[in-house]
C-alpha cells in the first residue's frame, strides 16, 4: 500500500467515521490521556448476539449518548461532565467499538438502531433523549425512525440523511477502507485506543472491513426524515464534512427554514439548526459551543428575552 493511499484512508476514517483529529492549540487535544469521570454504574448487556458495554453518569432526565466511528464513549470526555450536571447520561459503545465486541453479525445502522431501543428498555427507561455524533448520529436517526416511542428529543451532530451529502472527494476514499489498512494504523491513536479496551483486539482488521463495507453503501434515508415527529436539533461545524446545501435541505425536510418565524414567533419550528463557527467534523463533537446549544434544546427551553426585557437590563 502506498503512503499516499494510506494517508487518504486515514483521512477518510477521521472524516467519515468521526475519529478525533487535530485541534486548535488553545483547546484540549483528544488523546488516550483524556479520561471520563467514574461512572455511577457500568456493565455489559447481551442484546441480539452482542454484548453492549454501557456506562451511566450523573442524575436527572436520561440522555443516550452515541459516539463516532472507531471511537467509544471516551470521545465525549471533554463535554460529558457538563452534560451530566443535571442529567443521567447513558453512554454506549457501539457494535465493534470500545468495549463492545464486533461479533459475526453484519454491521448496519438499522440493526444497531434496533439494539439501542433494547438498551433503553433494558435499563428501565420508556423514553430518553438521544444525542449522536457522526456514525452515532446515524444510529440515533435509525433508532428514532424505527422506535419513535423511545425517543423524546433528538440531537444529530455532523449527521446526514444520504450518502450524497458528503463532499464529492470523500466517496472514492470510502471505497478504499478495508482490513488492508490495519497494519499501517498500528501507530495511530485510533488503533491504540481500540486495543486498550477492546474485548478482542485481534478483531481490528475485521472491524475495518465491516466499516468499509458499510461506507461503500449508497444509502438514502430521505423518505424517513418525515417520520421524525419528535423535536430534532441538527448541529454542524461551519466547515463540516457535509455540503451546506445538504444540511439546509435536512432542516427544511424537518419543517424548519421554510418561512419567517413571525413577530411573535408564531411560525417557529419545533426543530433547530445549529451551525457552530470555526468548527469542523473533527472537533465539533467536543466543542463547548455544542453543549451550550444542545442543552437548552434538550431541556425544552424555547423562551427568549423580549426586546423590553433586554433593554431594561441595560438601564
């Protein structure tokens, strides 16, 4: 394998699967040194032939938190403490990721979405809020479509509804992902974080094959967007991996951005679109601005100060 091809594959992983990338110097780097707080409880749940690892943090309204590809719950270490201040955060390592085994079952968003609904029920919840990033956002989307009764509010971070939402140059890179890259990745943070916790570290090449097969699919879930009846927030970096027109179309398909909200906010959509400035796909998932935008939405806060209230505060 050529060095150029290797770099293309690694870039593809980082972009398309939500792996940690480079950061600004003033921000905490995402490395294996970034640690989560100690969970209130953690365990394995046997579901549909897999043993899903979950960990629970904090107390309050439940929030299911789903990570990006080739990552784990640990990806959210910089923002999870803020999310857990007034909530019960349920982190799950997805199929083949973190502490959850890959198994022999085909890798699909639909199947994992079904599994997450079972996780919620197994932990004693009828309905939870769900926040998913990248690959985890795709799982969250499918969970909400297939099991809407389990999802109260939904936050999709750097998530599209169809494969054509990626920038065109990304698709050929997707086609290159396979077990052939495993040996070349052994010095990368992706591999090191995987083998540190995986129940079967030797499965890494199989995971790459599974993800490569998944990414080569030309999926289009546009027909399912209208099935999302719960409030939905879409969040992206302003320099994300998705075309801006795809992000806007997604929001419009949800009923947002179709008309002026009105003087009294009478036409305001229940759904939200957050474009975070100076953020990319590689760093949006641990941005403080993400929690600042998502938490009020998850808490159902819609009231904003009136002009008179703002003016009175300046006197």
